[in-house]
C-alpha cells in the first residue's frame, strides 16, 4: 500500500505556547465534517485535504519549525494509525469510510512540552473529498491584537474568525474584548475550549456561569457571532432590563450555546439583533423570562430537555417556525407572542398554557395538540381573538387532534381530526 496513503496530519499552530485546534470543512458543524486519516484501500475510500496554518500565522511563533503535531487515529475494525506532521503543511489523505476518533497533540521541541489540543469524532463518507482548514485558537492574549490587525478593516457582514483558548477569568475576558476593540475588527468569537476561572466573578466562573460583564462595554459591538464555552453551565439572570446580560453586544446576530448549558437566564439576550434559526442545546431545562425577546429570530428548536418556557421568552421576534420539545409542561405568559406563526404544535407533555402565550400571531389558524393533557387554558391564548372562544370546549370533547379557525381573529375553532 502506498506510503503517501499513510500520511496524516491535522493540526494547527498557535501563539508562543499552544493552541486548540478547530476544524472547518465546508460544513458549519465541525463534528459532522469528514476530516480524517488514512487506511488500507481495498474498499471504497474517502479523500481529505487538510490545510494547516502557514504564512498568516508565522508571526505567532518564535520558531515554527520546532512545532510538531502527533495524530493518533482509531477507526473501523480496530484500526489505529499514529503520524506526525509539521507546522504549515497541507496533506491529502485517503481513509476507510466510517467513524474515526482522532487525538491531536502538539509537541514543542524547544521546551519538550507535549499537550493534547483536540479530541474529535469524525464520520468519513465514501467517495467524498473534503477540504479541511485548521484555524488557530489563541492561548496568548498579546497575540490576539496582532492577529486581528493582520486583516484589513472589515464590516459586520465580513467578520474575522477568532478562536480563543484560555481560562476565562474576568481579567482575561476584559483583555480579550479590549484587544478586539483596539483592532477595530468585527469578529466571530469562538470560545468553545475556554475553561472556568477559579473565582465566581465574570467571564466563566468556577461554578460554570458565563457572565459577559454587562458593565464593561469595550469591544462588544464588534462581536457578530458568539460561541459559548462547552464548560459553561448557565447564563445568569439580569434583574433589571437596564442591566441586560449581553448589554452592548449591539451587532450580535448569532449565538451558539455551549453543549452543557442548563439554564438561560432572564433577559439574557433581550433586544439584540439575533437572526435566523436558533437551536437550544440538549442540556437546557429552563428558559427564563424574556430570554430571547425582541430579536429577529425566524425559527426556534426547543429540545426535549426543556420543561418550562417562562413569560415572554420568545416574544416579539419574526418566528414562522417553532418546534417545542416533548418535555415542556408549561408555556408561559406571552412566551411566543407577537410573531408570525401560522400554526403551532403542542406536545403531549404540556399541561398549562398561560395567558396570551401565542397572542399577536395574527395569521395563526391551526393548532395541533399531540395529547389530551392540557388542564389549564388561561385567558386569550391566541389573542387578538378575545378569550379562547370554543377551543377549550371542543378540546375537552376531542382531546388530541388538529384544530383550526378561519382567520387569526376568529373565536370559532373546528376539530379537524387526529394529527
């Protein structure tokens, strides 16, 4: 089997210490990208071209030639491959299709230090060629400003990708935002690999709370997209609308919640500019009041982990699509008010729909109940129609089913049949 079929790499370079590897492969979700090693080719194969950082990042290392990357692959049928790669290389490899896990270590030959910078699971697809670009995740704050200044001036429509990997203390968070502000570059800020600080202060606290420090305005208006750390467990409540959790993030249009967030606090993302589709992570159990109110979201997927959607959580967006998970028991007052929904599906877990939950969706004419367990219909759920008309009565008679009305102002509902 050809030797070059056994070459692999997949690593990145970083600034003066180490850095974490982030992979992008033409597919937005790195975990679904098929980026991989090589293996015997007596069956259909997959091809991957991996591009490591080169000239753009040379300033970040005193001596890039001393950096080595060790890649350990585990694949179908117990296959294992260990390879090394140098800074700045581009490698095309052929692999056996299937699920692969990859452990990546960086080795600084000047210090002898070795550190794992990434563990990945990838599905290599037969007959598919992917180009994988490995991006820098900075560990040294001093490098961030130089990196951003290496790009020309930009707008919010053309942000720079900035990946950061460091314990996210309040001081580090403020310094990172200051560097972004000084550079004057709009960024997609990726914090996935950041770890907690050792205090309960801002940044990412020791108890897993992500607090972007709403009293510090510097640099926040340059953040266009924000990916929260996987180590983040909650986003805190704001107790006054004048002290919003993400205050000053005036150009933030996309947020990727960490994979382990369990609670999204009151007013967390109130009155920002979030657009498009929002997927709530599978660890979230509670979405507090007005958490995403006053944005421009067009669709939302709420996972089965969520049990309560509190007052006004998604009101005053532009929602035309809504998926509510199968564990939600309470849909709060005005939770989805003032959107553009034309139909709604209520899962069979729901027992309470509070006042005005879907008011102001002026073209909402169809409601599907997947169960017969709603015991509390509060006033004017589907306002502007005053009250609930005959909906409670016919739901009591028919339970699970599809219900419709002729237009968004009608109080007369008709049972259509089972869903």
